């Protein structure tokens, strides 16, 4: 009984969403700090127009991935009725990535930094990626393992975390 109470406390307290929000804030702070630092050093490394086009493409791709991940997870109940053999983690981009929203956010913020030509933004987004991967995503996965048990452990074996 204590284990089911522990699992429900994780869900009720919203710890997973708490972790996600903080990891998203790391990316936001990386962009803000990057723009701030770029204002002191006037290097125009990404002034060629091709970088803006690549950045725009990354921005669109990242947004699509995030939308796909969010709509897949919100439509899970509807899909569950049709096919009960598949777990919550085997729909949409979750078939390919364990953290598609983070991957989309990484791609999107990287694209935004290219569009505005922020060298420090790009560097800090790469650092933000490492921070979220090493700190926040590890915590999220531990919570998901506690919540879903063997279902999530099996999912981790099938889908590698390559973000």
C-alpha cells in the first residue's frame, strides 16, 4: 500500500511537471543571457543570411516536434481505448525519443539563436542542453520509473535517449 501511495503522491504533487518547468526555464535563461552577453561583444559571426534560414527551419522543426509530443500525450486516452496493448510511451514521437519535448525545445532555441545571430546564445543553449540532460531529465526518468515501474523500464530499453 505504501508504494501505491508513493506513486500517487508523485502524480498528485506534480513533481514531474515541476522538473519540466525548471528545465524549460534553463533554455529561456540561456537565450536571455546569450543576448545580454552578445550586446557587450559585437561579433557578427552569423551575419550571413543562410544562418537565418537555417535558424528559421530549426525553429519550425522544433515547434512541430513539441506540438507532436504534446498532442500525442494529450490524446493518449483516446488511443488507449483503441489499442490497449501499447503503453503510454509508444505513441507519436515517444516511439523515437524519450524526451521529444526537450529535443524540440533544444532545436527551437538553437534556431532562434541562429536567427538573431547570437554566438553566446548558441554556446549557452548547448550548456543548457547538458544541464537539462544531466540534472532534470535524469530526475524525470527516476520519477517515471517509480510511477510506471516495469512498463517504463521496458520502454527505456526499447527507446534510447539520444537528446
